C-alpha cells in the first residue's frame, strides 16, 4: 500500500472532518443546553452557502464579507425560529423538537429548491486562497488548508468559551438547573434563545466555508447531516469536546477507508457508530446519567 | 314487449354512447417526468414547453380531435410513476407516454403498457429498454448506454486520449455506464487505468480525482450527472487535475449552474445544441418565447418525437399505438437541426451525434453560449448492431 496515498487521503479526510466537527459542535451545543435534536441544522448549513452566493451575486460582497454576514443573518433567523417555534417545546419530549425541526428543514429545503432550482449554483474559491501548498506527499489546495486551520481554531474557541468563561459557566448551569439559575437573576429564556442563534450561526459559517468546495445546492445540508448526527451520537450527545474530537477523528477514518477500501468509505462511519454504541451506549465522551 | 322496447332503447343508448365517446376523445399525450428532482432543470417544465410547441404546429387538433398534454411528476420513484401511469392508462385513456426520464420508472411503466394500446417514448437510456424490455409500441429517444459510451469515448481515443479513469454513481445507471464505457474504451484501443463508484450521498470527490491523476489518466469519464458532476468539476479545478473531464450527460443547464470558469475544456458528445446551425437557432428563439432559456437536448427530443408522432396520427388517421409507431418506424423522422433519424424495430433511434468542447470563458459571448461543436459521429458507428440485440421483435 502506497504510504503517500494513505497520507493524502487522510489529509483530505481531515478537511471533511472539520465540517463534521463544526456542524456537530453546533448540534451538541443546542442539544446540550436546549435539549432539542435540531434536524434543521443541515438546512442552516445550506442557507449559509446560499447567502454567500446571494451576497456575491447581488451585492458584490465576496467570501470574506460573507464569512461574517451570513452567520449573522442566519443567527438572527435562528433567534426568530427559537422564539416563534422551538421554545414552546422545551417541556415536551425530545421527539417533538425533532419532528418540528425536521418539518422546518423539509419546508425550507423545498422552498429553496423552487426558488433557486435543484441544480446548484456556482461559487468559486476566493482569489487570495488560490494555489496549493506542497506537503511533501501531496499538493494540498490552499483553500483546504485554510479550512482545516480556521475550522480547528473555531472549534477550540467555542469549546474554550463554553468551558472556561463566566458566560459558558452560566450556560452550563442553566442547563443543569434552569430554575435555580433564574433565581440568581439570570434571564434563562434569553440565554437559550441566544444559544440556538449561536448554534445555527456556526452551521451557517460552515456553509460559507463549504461553498467553494462542495456543490451549492438545496440538498447539500441533507447529504451531510446524517453523517453529522452519527458524529454526535458517537461523541456522546451534548458533549462539546466529544463532537470536536469525533468529527475530526471520523473524517480521518473516512479518508483512511477511501485509501484502503473505497467502497466502504460511505458506510464506515455508521459501522463505527454501531460498534461504539454497543460497547459504550453513552458515546465516547458522554457522561453517565 | 314494453320491457323489450325499453331494453332495446337502453342498449342503443349505450351503444351510441360507446360510439360517441371515442369520436369525442382527445389525442392524449402524457408527459411523465421529473419536475422537482436532480434532472428537472434539464427536462421538466422545459420539455413541457417543447411538447406544446409540437402540438401548436398542428393547430392543437388533428382530424377534429383535440390534442391534450397531461403533465405529472414521477418524483424519480417507480411506485409513484407507476401509480400515475396506471391512472392515465385506465381512466384517462392516454395515447402516448412521453419522457419517463428515469430508467427505474421507465422499466416499470414499460411493463405496464406492454399489452396495451399505448405508445411510449423513453427518456431513459437503459440498454434493457431496447433489448429484453423492448416492445412494439416503444421507442427510445436518448442514446442507450452503449451508444452513449461509444459516442463519448471513440472520438477522444482517436484524438489521442487513450488512458481513461471512470467515476460512476453507485447505482444501476452508473454501473451500467461504467461497464459500457470501459468496454468501449478497450474496443477502441484505449486503456482503463481505474474506476471508482461514488455513493449518491457523496459530496467530496477529491480522493477519486487524486487517484485518477496519480494513475496517469488522460481523460476522466463521468458516469454521473447533476450536482455530483458539478462538484467533481469544481474539485478537479481546485486540485489542478490536468486530465480532461468527459461527462456522459452535460446539459447547458449544468454549465449554467457551475459556470464556464469551472467547466472549460471539457469534451463529450451531444445530440442537440441550440447554437449548432440556423435551424436550431430559429427553434431556440421560438422556444424562448415561452421559456426563459434555450432548449437542452432532452427538450429537443420532446419536440421531435411529439411532432413525429402527431404527423403519424395525421397520416394514418389512427390513434392505434401499434399503427402509429409502425408508421414512425417506416418514415424518416425530421430533426430540428435538419438531419433525419430512423427508428429501428428494437426501438433505438439512429441519429448522428456531435462532438463538442466547452468554450473558454473569454470566448463565450454571453449566457448560454457554452459549446463549440467540433465534429460529427455517424449514427451507425455508435449503435449496437441489430444482430447483437436481444429484443424479441428483431427478426434475425
């Protein structure tokens, strides 16, 4: 077996792993703090890419602008969705949140398909990130290198905020005992709304980062979200660090499989999920109840 | 006696009604297509526009019978398509199915109409439809997978691109195209350096592209289409893949969505392109009076076959599927670009194919100016000879 081939496929796997990590991170935050299984996450990812396209097409705003504006817009949309729909379901079983967000996802995806067509839209790599980096064993396009670096920094920053800042401490406390935290004078409903907004803004950011690499089409979120749910389950529902590590790890595993046995690459993640769930039902990083 | 009279009156009434109903019935064309899925941008509503143009050529009626076009979405699901087809056959007395542009749906519908007085013009390209699944009332509009594979590989191998790598979507169509493509490459004296199957959920194809590159492929055959193909082209450019991409199905709509920037320097073969000659340009101008883009090759088919069918209905004075389809076989079919095509007894349509090269962005004069027609492949060079056909209708 060619070592260069394995290394290069794993490097490419890491790029996909970054997307898995960014998406599963948002899902984990939302599930951890709100208890909602956010099936609409893939749609927010897709919307991020579409907004990047729309900004470039209609307002002449390029990639870097989109990287800031798209998550802000989608984050605000997330706030609206939380206030109008999701907050009414906190007291009910998780399944209700899942059904609501799944319905929303189908609706929005259908709407985008009618508005923009099923074919997809062009979005190119920003000029400043064209070219390639020589890693010795392969030529990695500069843009993919940027995705890995930016993605990992983003994930770690999010993790640091939640685990090590006073804001993160309040968030975590509110998850454990909302009534007690409210008694300390903290507005828990507002905090939950903002959390949802931040979670989906992360998805949109992932969408903008994916736009130059993947096909920008209405089903791009659906294609990736199934894998991302597997990542969240393997990492342990709601575990922030778990979703980051698992996302990157599974990207590598997928890349390795592509080099060794390509046909299995689309199923290897689910095989891993089955094995890990049998051996450790709470996931790799899940806490015991 | 009174009762007997009553009965005869009743009977004659029924008989009259029975006589009257076929006379008043319309010529019904059922366009069963993909209006929402992966191929809807290429075919869908635009093919409806094309069929309507053919109907308008006859003033909307033949011999006093109104021509009706019914349109439905099969959602690329055989059960949905079959349900609609059954309803159209049993209740609506549809005369001809047009398009059915999904091989799984097409095979299901073709079984349904086998013994019925209904014609069918396939928009799918599974070779089965002109072999074991052929029927006296059925015609294939597209090239079948064998002919398509030859049309794409032979001219390029002649031009020196003799090392091929295939990327195929991992279901029946992709596997079939890949097998036929590999065979065509070997027959033409080329070499297949590798193949890869991608899952329908795949979004990242860079691994396959790198492998093709490292194995020294000169051409990458894309036995896939739509958004997958767009992503492959995008990633090939990102990784600076030097091998040429050669898609099996590249519609103008794909180039429109991905951009010439990404799809420049792609070669393949196509049956119809709107900017091929004065005749196609005139057709395109007329087409755009009712639709917001020029016609793609599948739209052209919808027009040509509907037109040829209606000419047959007029000439034979009959709506009997067997009679009309036989007439269509016996008479050459005029094509939009001025060529003529012939329909064989197995249902395959012999027509010349044109090789193309996508334009460089700088050479494109604007939206929809995408292809440069570079040559012609004769129909006989790509069709499976009738002697190899397994269609029971072929007399050997």
